[in-house]
């Protein structure tokens, strides 16, 4: 397992993250086995959100690990808030951020979060309110560090102008077949769809500002459109290349899909949302597997992208 330091923090973390969005699908005993498997593979970072299973995923996680101070100190735990399915809105109000954080802590049976992320941008955000919420949560010891999820650079800058805490993490969708963070930089000034800058150069912004990126849905072909691994109808060439490279390194194609992300010099963390222990182990083999540049580009092109 490869480890990295999240800049501007004292957090030393695995570049693989166990994502808990689907944990509710498991029993307590099954969840315990999955979490133990992740830890055996070297994962020390666990990702949650208050909307996962309407909070039940956080409760199940706490039960599965029998959360107590000795267990807690061995983990880096982050959660996210800001999406309100009950009202069908995004909400970055001070009142709701604090309420959400307290609910997360209660469900996880812990006194503090290492990281709290704002889940998706709220167009009606008042950044001064966010700043007040962050100050209260940090001064009370409930949250150590803060970040965002699915935000572009200007949204981050607007927040950072008002919050005194350094925003240290941004979680974005990223996989071999979902590469907006790469595409426009490759196809600069070309009159093709690939050249459209869809995220305001968030990858370059993050590297310049030492902001850690976390890749969610690393095996998805779109917005929850199903996995590209094994999809021979839509991605025959990509799967052929994945399998060939997997054979070369004596790993699975899942590990190669992870290694494509971890090969990037931005030190991107990979959020693994699987509930299958075998797939968890397979994915972790990609943590420190360094593909050659030729292999990285071959996979990028096999996914349908162009090099000018």
C-alpha cells in the first residue's frame, strides 16, 4: 500500500480509501469482514456522507468496528454534508452544516471527524455562514480539517476567501473512461468535444494549491452507468488492453484500472466503493503499481480519447 501526506495537515493516509456508500447492503458481520479486509490491505482512510443510506451506513460502520477510542485512533475518517434529500436542495447554511456534523458524529459514535467535506456546490451559499460553521466545529474539536467535493476552482476560491481553514481535499469523479480533468488539457484549442473545459482546470489548480484530489467511481463508465470493466459491448478495446497489462503484471484488470489513476503525479487517492472483499483486495494491488507512460497513454486512448 502506498501512503501519502495530505498537504497542510498531519494526516498520513493510504492512497486507497474505503468508500461506504453501499455499506447498508451488508449485515453487521459482513461489514466487519469488509472493513477488516480493507485494513489488512493497508487502508487507514474511510469515507462517508450523511446521505449514504440516509445515515444508516455510518451507524452500521460504527457497529461493525465496535467503535471506541482505541479503534478510532487507528482510522482517518471523513464524511460529507450539504445534500438534503428531505427537501430536494443543497444547503450550506451554518445551521445545517453544524446540525449535519453533529448527526454524523453521533451515528459514527466518535467525538471528532478528521475531515468534513461540503458535498456538492450550493448556488445559494453564503460563504460567511460556512466560515462561521467551520470555526465553531473546529474550535469545539469536532472537525479537524475541511474540504469540498465536486467543486471547481472558482467555487473553492470563493469559499477560501472567507473561511480561515485551508481547504485541503476535493473529491471528484475520475476513471479511465471519465476524464474531463485530463481531456481539455490534452486537446487545448481544438474544435472537438474533448477540448471543452468542463471543470475550470481543477486538476492543475489542485496541484498548484497542494489540494489533494480523491477519485470517486473509479470503475464507472458514467454517472452510475455501470462498470466499464468487463463491458465488451461499449469498451472492447479498453478491456483488451486492461487484460493484457493485467497479465503482464500478474494482477487483475481492476488493479490496472486503479493503477491508471495512481500513476498520475498529482497523488490522487482512489475511493473504493465495493462491498466485495475479493474486489477490494484486487483493487488494492493497484495502489503502488506504476504503469509505464506508454501503458498509461495506451489505456487513455483505448477509452476513446484522442491525442492531437
